[in-house]
């Protein structure tokens, strides 16, 4: 039952507890207790709103940075990952398999602001061997949400 609750909340964090209880055929109090338990156990780590910033007046740049690092003896990648995720510019850090070790997602107002973060804060860290920065040019789908549906071809069909 816990997985059904988590899936429902993941798809719509705004769902009313009363409606969710009906949907899942559960008692409201039991459902509330289960959700609270998931929050205490850090299974539910937060509730977020997904915003299409391109439709606002705010300028925002997102960059994915591939980072190669030297793991620290006895600590592996955890200590350097923690150092990186503590920066306010960083929204996500992932340990990766493949040609680099960490993917760091950074948000800033301009490409220059992100570039300065990389050159002044990230790259100089002792364990960082190299970085490669890719800027997001357009988001089509994020966190399971399609930002723009394809437009319908409204031209008239002409056949010979």
C-alpha cells in the first residue's frame, strides 16, 4: 500500500488527503499516519512545484556539469559530493557510472554566472580533476511533465 501512496503523491503532491484516501480506499487517519511516517523516514523528502521558467519573465540558465574527481581514501565520492552540493548554485548532484564521476546540475541567471561558478568554485576544489559543462537550451519534458505539446498540423490535405 505504501508504494501506491507514494506513486499518487509523486504524481500530484497537491492531492487532498480526503480525496487520496477515497482513491486508495483507505481510512484518512491511517493515510495521514503513513505519509507522516514516510516523511520521518526521509522516504518523502519534500514537495516540489515544477515551473516552466521559459514562460515567465525571469531569466534562468540550467547547466549539467560532468565532473571527474579523485575519490578520497575511506570516504569514496561522498565527501567531495557533499562539498559540491553545499554550494547554493547547485540544485542536484548524482554519482554516475561511465566516463565521469559526478553530474552536477547548476542554475544561474546567465551563462556567465554559471561559468564563473565552475571556474571559481567548482574546478578549484582539490579533488576535482576536470569538468565539462553543457547548457540546457530548451526543456521539452522535465520530471515526467511535457512542457509543450506538439502543435497539430492544421493545413488542409490536398490530394492529386
